[in-house]
């Protein structure tokens, strides 16, 4: 990840949190509210993580930055470590290979960090019409370095889900409203 992009991620930081309030440590559920909930916070990472933690969020989408992961760990928040790959980068062979090399290095450096819950290397590959072979290579690059953590993605185009589903362990769905779904 370039330092400019990293600064943009930190400056315009958006943290999406997913919380599992359904008896995280219990074998049964009581009457507490449970499910998947999201929170978006901009600005200071410390403030965003505090808000997330204070509101019971346990998992957040965070950039591949050890300092931020350290802060998340102190707040008992696990990370879906995101790299925000865009399909345009897969079209330029030099940029694609550079991205894969940086990804491999980053995953290698962070794989033992206790805050890392899963790798979130691409968002909505179906909506981006990303080449399935590129997604396969992306996942293989991560798995070559770390097979202990799940692969996470978000899908948004029901017509293309079957193309990508086999490459990820955890899948979320952005149900954008469409005039005609199928």
C-alpha cells in the first residue's frame, strides 16, 4: 500500500464495524439484541475505535497498519484487514504484480498480529466485474503466506455470486436496491 493511499485511508478513515452480539461467549442466546450491525465513523482512528468499542462492536474493517491494529487490540476489537483492491489495478500487469508482492509482504508481517481476524483483500469483486482468475490469484497469494485466517469479501451482484463464492470463507452482501435483481 502506497504511503499516499495509507495517508488517505487514515485521514479520511472510515471504519465499518460488524458486531456479533449473539452470546459471543455463551452456548445459548438470551433476550439480548443480536445480529449484524454496522457503524461508520470518520476522522480520528482513536475516536472511531473508542466509539466502536463503547457501543459493543467486536470486529472492524481496518487498514493493514500495525499501529492501528495495536490500538484495535487494546479496545478488544478484531480486524477484517482490508486492502481495497480495485479492478483497474488488475488490468495493468505491472501494477497487478506490484500489488500482489506488497500484499504478500503485508500479510506476512501481520499474520501473527492478535487483532487480525480475517483478510479482506477485495470489496465487491462481482460488482467490479473483476476477472475470476485474478481473484483466485489474489486469494492464493494470501493463502500461500497465511492459511490460518479466513478470507472475507462483500458481494453485491446476485447474478455473479456463484463466480466468486468458492474463494472466500466469509461473505457479506451489500443488497443495493435494483430495479430488477435477476
